[in-house]
C-alpha cells in the first residue's frame, strides 16, 4: 500500500509541476509583453516564428498505477520515448498526433492461491493518440504554454520471452494464453514550448492517462493460478522533455 501511494503521489507531483511551469511561463511571457515591445511581425501580419508544423521527439519516465483487486496487477515504472507531430491551423488552437513506446513490465503483488510465490513477466506498451492543443500564447510566440486532451490506444504487449515462459509454466500458473491486449485510453495534461531559434526549440510535457487495465488474455477470475479481474481502471502519468523542430511560415 505504501509503494502504491508513493507512486501515485509522485505521478501527481510530476503532472502538477509541469502544469505549474506552463502557468509560470505564461505569466512571465505576458509580463514581458507588457514591459517591453515584442519583436514586430512583418507588414503582412505573419507570425513571429515559423511553427505551422512542429516535430517533437521526446523521452522521459512512465509511472503506472496498481490495480487494487485480484493479485494486485502492477505495471512497473520505466522509460518512455516517442514522437509528436503538431499542426497549428489557427493562432491558439492546434491538433496533435503522437506515438510512443514505454517499458512496462508486469508484477503481481499477491502470491497465487496454490503457490507461495508472486508472478511477473516482461512487457512493453505501444501507444498512439490524437487530440486538440489549446495554447495560451498565439502561434509564433517565443514561449507557448499549452493544455491538451484526447483519445488514445494502448497495446499492452508481453515480450516473446514472457510468452514462451508463460506457456512452459502453464501447469503451475495457468498462464498459457498470455497475449497482447489493446485498450482505449483518455489522456490529459499540458506543458510549455520554447523557441531557441526560428526552427529549433524545446518542450517540457506532463500527461495523465486513464484506461481499463490490461488482462493480457489471462483468466479474469480465481481459477487457482494467475488471474486479472477485467474492467478495472488503470491510471498512469508521463513526464517528458524533448526537442522541437518548427516548420512552415504562415
């Protein structure tokens, strides 16, 4: 219980910290705009910086919650890496398409009823999603805090070694059907982007994820082996940092 609470508190702290950075950056940028003239746009009213399209390769940490039911399914915290592509058709609203890969091995906190040991296996998460991005500063600003939310798909994928071992250990753990599991997710969060030059910058981002817990095609009831109750909620948090490549003058 202590580990589960610490993980959730850490995830909430990371997400809140990222949103605080975004808010502080917005406040600082607004203050600068009031006290010093900004770099003027050209006579055609074009944006100060070229950011119609943004490419954002990123990396960071992935923190997963625990399912407080059954044998205590827990996805181990690990690294995450991916790519976001943002399209900014208007000055304040854009659209984002993204995909990432996270290491998320699976541990069970409670031993199975017929065997005095806990079970674990290697697994990876492949996720992709799309959603709107609401920016606090207009397109082309040097600093752009933002909020985002959308829908995603997460493919929970045991490693080949894990599937082979699961079949071999089926007489003891009843894990012979271990397999991929696709779940629909909802994500929300925010961050801040900086321009270091016209076409290069940096991004800090924090996001929460909510989905049904993966069952990996294991039994969803107690049959004497490893089982995972279905239709429970899984919460996760990602904190990432990445590069920004800006393309396309308005």
